[in-house]
């Protein structure tokens, strides 16, 4: 489980047909984002993209 300056990040992967929904949740703030990617993509790539999106959201929130 990755850690950020805020604390731990939790990931959830849900297969939806040919796609995978990845949710990333910041444990400290409860902030959650989701992305949708192809099921053929690697889990690490999808996790990295979701983490980047979460970091952008957390930075925008202050």
C-alpha cells in the first residue's frame, strides 16, 4: 500500500466487462477518485494513474 504525506492510500479494482474501474482513497482525508481503464492494462499502470489523479485532487483541496 503506497504512502503519501497524508498517509496510506487504498486501492480497489473492479472489472466491468472489458474495463477496470480503479478507486483510490486517501486514508487520512477520505478523499476518493476513480478512473476507468482497459482490462488489458497492467495493474501497476492503472494504480499509478489513479494515484496521480488522487494527488492532483488532494493538492487542489489544499
